[in-house]
């Protein structure tokens, strides 16, 4: 995997070497090295009890560690001499970007008398690239440290700085959401395409979908792709007559890309849906003269499942005579509409003709 060294922050460790011995304190200067900014990586004291050992300089924005009696927030007089002191959860390292980062610490003390660790476990070293931690968007780790003053020549008082290193990946992944197909009352084949994959061997492509307007997404099982390609995934837990939105998602070791989220509204065209919509394709309803104006789901536009019953139905008379022989089936057709009106007109003309003939016959007999 390709990685690029992005930046190094040299952070002042004020008075970390001023370890208090039982009889006297070891003096230490207040020099603080300038901090080189790391994109999307922040450090801050934790909200845990040991967060009092760290603070942020209001003027420089630098994080500082202070283990001496000069730290007014400490309950005691600092760290004792001739001891191994473990201090958990002092500060956090947080990543706020969207591509992932690999971070670790070093310090300028050669004898390992100051050791940083993560996760509240002193054996879980956070020093050196080999013990670095991978962070993705929103990830945060808590960092503590061990101070070892058991050796009279420990040299802790000489420590002035520690360094946070960060490497950013040279990876590119891109995915697009495409048309849904084979939409039935409870299932649909969601469409997508992995359009770019660089800097990693494979990407896991999945789909997130939900009822339009819902807050929570459901997710399909990821499928591994090693090169750009189209991908389709069928979901079978859809509710009839419900509109859904979905999006394709591609994830590598370092980054995640999401296709444009579907929005409800536009009926798929014949090219998008693979044919004219039917009862088994998006947007299909019984044609009541308004089907051309109906909106349903196309790729990037959402997808609507057909309902169990048609939008328009034959209405019978109130006494149930609109059905079949038992009033409930389709065997008997109702009079009505243009054909029924014409029949009544013909009957009226026939009556008038009979009346006219009767009148003429009566006149002749007279």
C-alpha cells in the first residue's frame, strides 16, 4: 500500500522532565518548539481525571504536558522519583478528515524512560511507526505515558519535546449510483459502478438504502472488487407501495466514497429501466390517464415498489349488482358511459316510432 508522509508536528512538552524527587525538584527550562500543523489531526486533553496533566496554550494552540508542582490542577506534587509511574488517558489524538491517516509518536529521550502508549494499556506502545495506529473519519485514541525514574541516570529531565507523525494514503476510490432494475412489490436490484480504484488492491462495494425520508440506512453485504466494474445487488425486504432511496458505497483500507444519494421523483425512462415500466417495474400503475405525470424512482432518483392493488378499479352499484352472478365477480358489466347512453337513445327512438305509427294508424281508421 502506498503512503505519503504528510507532516510532522513537534509539540512542546513543558516540564515533563521536572520530575519531583522526594527532596527537591529538578529545574527545567520553558522552551517550547513550534508546532507544524497536521491536516485534520488534532490533540487535546481528555475529560478523564488524568487530563489535568495536559493543557493547550491559548496563544499558540500547542498541547503541553506538565507533571510538576507548578501544575495547579494536580492534587499532589507531581511524579515521584525512583519509581515507574503510569498515567493513563492524558490526551487524545483525533482525525477529522475523510481519507484516513496513520499516526504515531516519538520523543527526544533515547533511553526509553518516557514511553507513550494508547488505549489505557501500558504495553500497547504508541511510539515508532511500527506501533502506529490507523484512524479513519471521526476516530480518536487516548494516549497515556510511563515515566521511569528508577535509574539515577534516567535523563528524563532532558526531555523537551515529543513528535506526532502522520502519514496520509495516496489512495483514490470513486463510486457512482446507477439505475435500479427488476423492481417488484418487495424486491429490487440496486445498481452502481466502481469508477476508480488506485493505491489499494481492492474495494468493498455495498449499498445503503432506506425508505425515503427515514433517518436510518440499511446496508447490504459488501462485495470485493479489484478493479473498476459495474455491480448490482438485489434487496428483498422492501414494502409494497413504498418509495426508497439508495446509494452505492465503496470502502478501502483508508477511505470511503459514497455515490450520490437517490432522491425521489422521476420515473425511469425505457433506457434506464431496461424496458417500458410494467407492474413489475418502477412506477407501474393501472393507466388512468395520468401515468405520464407520475414520479417514481430512477437511478439517482429513488425507486418505488408497485402496490398490491391497481390505482383505479371498477365501481359497482350500491346493491352489489356490479359483480358476477353473485354480485361479487366480474361476470356482469354495468351500463354506463358512451355505450350505455347510445342504447338509451335507441330505445327512446324506438318508443317514438311506435307511438307515431300508432297515431297514423288511428287517423287512417277514422
